[in-house]
């Protein structure tokens, strides 16, 4: 190329070649022009395409783009007995030269009670305040308009939250710290905690809601503070808020997470296991400190930790208490000792298996679900009747009605399951209705076993169906995959008087399904009643108000508030009675033998909030539910559907003449999911992304890029400005040389 350019002929007044210096100037000019035209950003500006080399979003100006904020998350979990206190620190870094508002949609455990927010800007710490959702939103938007640093934490679902951070200056880092309270899960003497890391793409049914006439066009935002890949629909009116943009797996992983856990279980531990992430464990004074072996991991799957007590020290009862003001709060975990019943005592069952074969189950998930279903079919007996229902965009049933379990029906069922493939949408509701419909036959136990990742956004519709169609049946949910919708799974099981089982890896199918099926084959402890000591019965406010049935290996858990009580006044026996098959069951606990600890009040407050919201599925007026839930959440500083946490810095940061760009932080596709089966070949849910291998730069916790921030990238990238400037300079120099040459030649002719 250079040889060709150096021989270019540029005529002067006499038609002779320019000297080599002028040829070089022309060469440089041509080279710079070609570089300018070849620059991806220049093409992006001229062809309305996104520049490469980072994660970019369109601005409100044609051909201009903004680089997305970079996110890194620290998670610290402190476990004391069966209570978890968590601190999540989200580091937002602005890599561009524009002022940004960053929005991040992320998951938390579905039973978590979020009650704390702090925003850090350098050395300044701004503590958040709990407000009604609309009021918090208004305070945040006013701060955004005024140029103040601000952050807002909102709950879209009990397990989906949104953090908005406004007025991040170019190159600046802002840290948003969230704290929540949770509880340890216990099953078959195994203790566990689960920390979700990614919101899996949700299936959004129904037609899009038309945009209101507020001046927005079809290219504008779908709703305030949204940016999701789905529009709001008539059945999921907040769809745009729960569908964050998704990174294609070929582009690598983003959003790294570090984690540390202080584990103080209160008893000697036989083993500690992390199911899906390698860990490093150190012992110190009866406690354990656990960190990720890889340092940080991409946010693309749930983290699950399990620990098992030494056999001789397995606690049968745990009572925790906290004094808050004039009230005492209790959290009780009681593990009943139940013997496995012989098969002859089992009631004949009508079992309906429902399996999700939608596109989001593609990859490893469909294999897990099919393996689990085949195991369940093998454990049926000739006394049982069964059916298999699959659903994706449509619902299909193996049999027209329940069929007796025989060698022939088992063969048909296995052949049916073997043919299942993952494809289409997640139209779950018709399958759920079909499974629940029909009366339970006298003398038979109806069980519905639901295998799915529950990647849906219309949970409310199905909760309503379960509450009104369940009858005497029991609904058991099995969460499949690396990032299932655990909110739907757990709440559906609660409303269905069943249990929720999580299978995150194909290697767990045998163990998890065997444990669940063994439970379902045994009579549950039913009709459980709690009797408080004299003097406390009338005042105790307990949640759940009615303890659900429990199965072999499950503990009885509940939380209670004892108003006008002091810890020193607690004494007597807490009695729990129930029915174990045909026999009476009883367990008594000395209420004075309790452990004190922080967080019990938050657990009770979260349980009551859940009970208040559940009333809407049982016919209570939604306006009344909203009013009661909001008052309760404000009293206990909880983020909920009706309340949010907002933090506003007093200092004005962004100058009035600087505009603000709003971008949403992309998320990873959950590990094991098939991108094309979720979004199709073109990937409707993806952000505009870098070329394969061009990963986002990694930022450490001090906010300093490990490989440098280089040139900031925004609307018209700085490199393009630089090239334009150089091109104009060379052009001016060339013109000057041409003019000087002409004057010299004219002077010679005159002489």
C-alpha cells in the first residue's frame, strides 16, 4: 500500500511531480483517511452500528453510543446457627467519558429480608432510607435531575432486585452496599445456604402494552428505569424491569463475584461442601472461613454450600431469640425423629408428573429433568395411578386420564420421556391447570410433581390458580438448572402444601430425586399445632400461622413475636403436636433453652410480610394488601413490592451543562443454557456486544483498571476525534506546501 501511495501524482501549476516530502504528506493524509474510514466507530456512526471492543448502548442521538458501566460484586455471608446475615457490595465503574446512570437487575434469595443500603463515593458514605416505592423513586429522580449522586434499590420480585446508580462521573467508582437477613435450609440433617448470582431470562406471555403518549417513540425506553429486552405486556406489566440484556456466551463472561463466608454452625461439622464452585476452607476457634478457590467467578450460576453435623451432635431443636424494643422475637427449628414406614402403610397415590420442555430447558437442564422423571416412574407401585404432562408453547399429555402403573404403561411412559426435547416458549399455566384439575378419589393421595426451571414472569397468575384449584392435592416443585426461579418454586410449593427441591447438576439427580420420592412415599406429619406456655399463648404472633405438613427429614420451622415480653421472662414448655400417619405425634421444647442473636426480628418481619402478600391469592382486596404490606415494611425497614431504599448525596456532582446517559448492566446467560433455544438464532435478548475474545476490562476493588482505562469511549469515540484532527492538520500542511511551491515557481518564472 505504501509503495502505491508514494508514487501518486499530484499536479502543480507546471504539471510536474511534487517533491518526496509532499508525496509523503499526501501519503499520510491518504493513510489517515483510510484509517478513519476503517475505524469501527466511524462505521457505527455512518451505518447506525454499535462500535466494537466493549459493551455499548445507543444514546438518544443517532450514531452515538455509550459504554456500559463495569460491575464487580463482593459477597460476605455470616452464618450463626441457622441465621444468615449477608452484605453485598456492588462496585459500579464508569469506563467512558460521559456521565452515566447504571441500572443492574440481580437476584437475591427469595426469603431474604433486605433492610440496609449504603452508598459510597470515595470516602463519603450515605446511608439509605426506606420509603414508599413511589416516594423513593421521586426522591431518586429529583437527585438525578439535580446532578447529585444517588442510588435506589427496588424489589421487582422477592428474588429479583434492581439497583440504580446515578451521576457516575467519567472514570469514577461508586459502591452500593446492600444487607439482608436470611435463614439456613435444613433437609435430611443437611444444612445449606444458597446465593443466586444471575437472573435467568424469563418467558413473557401476552401482547405488549402500548406506550403511553408521553413523547416517547418506539425507540425510546419502554418504562421508567427499564431497558430490558422485553416490552411490558398485559399479563406481565413489569416485564421490561425483569429482563436485563443478556451477554451471548461466545463473548465470554462478565460481572465477577468474590465471596467469603464465616460459618459458625454451633455444633461440630463432619464436612462442608460447595456444590458448584471450588472453595478453600480454614478452621478457627470452632468456626470456618470459606472463600472461592478461584478468587472471583462470573455471575452465571447459583452458589450452594452444604454442611453436615457429626452424627452424634445433630441438634434436634434450635431456638433463637432477639429483644427489639419491648418485644421478643423467636425463630424455632425442630427436627422430628420419624421412622420410615413400611410400604404396606402407604396410601395408594394418584401422581401427575409435569415436565418443562421449553427452550430455556435446553442444554443440560432437559437432561436433568428427564433423568429425574425416569427415576420417579420406576418408584411407582401397582397401587398407584399416574400421568405425564409436558409443556412448552403448547401442553401435551401422555394419557387422556390417570392410568394404573403396569409394565405396559411404564414402557409407554419411558418411551414418551425419551422423545422429549427442549424447544419453544414456557406456557406453564395451561399445564399447571390441567395437572390440578379433577377431584381426588376417596382413599387416594393426589400428588403433582413439577419439574421446571420456572423461567417465567407471570408468577402471580399461577399462584392464583394453585390457591383456587389445589383442593386436597399436594404440589411438589423441583427446580432444574443452574439458576432456577426459586421464588416461584418455593411459593408454589408453599401454596400447594408440598416441598421445593433444587437440582443444580446432572450428577445430583439420583440423590435428590431419591430423597424426595422417599419422602412422598411416607405419610407426612399433618395437622401440626403449636401450644405456647401459659401467659404467652394469647399474645404470640406466629408465622406461618398454620404450620404446613412436613415430610421425613424436614424440620418444623416458624418465627414468632411476643409483644410486651422480656427475654428473662421466657420459661415453660413449647409443645408441638401433630398426626404421623394414624398415630399421634408430640414434641416438647424448653423455651428457656434458647440462644440470643441478631437478625431474628428481621426473619419474623420477612415472614409476616410474605403472609400479608399471600392473602391476595386467597381473595383479599389487593388495595388492602398493599396498604397493610407497606405499613409493615416501613415499620421494619424492609424492601418490598411497595417500599424501596434510596440514598442521596447532598453534594451536586454533575455540572448542569453535562448530559446524563442511562445504561443497563448486561448479565450472563446461566451456565448450561442454550442461547439459541432461548432467544432464537438472532438472539433478541442480547446486548450489542464485542467480537469473540474481546472481553470487558477487569476492574479491581480500588477502582483502578488492571490494564488501564485507555481512551474513554462514548458517542463519537475519542480515537475518531484524534484521527480527524490529525487528518485536518496534515491536510493543512499539504495545502501550505502546495501554496509555497507555487509561489517559488512563480518567482523563478518572473526572474
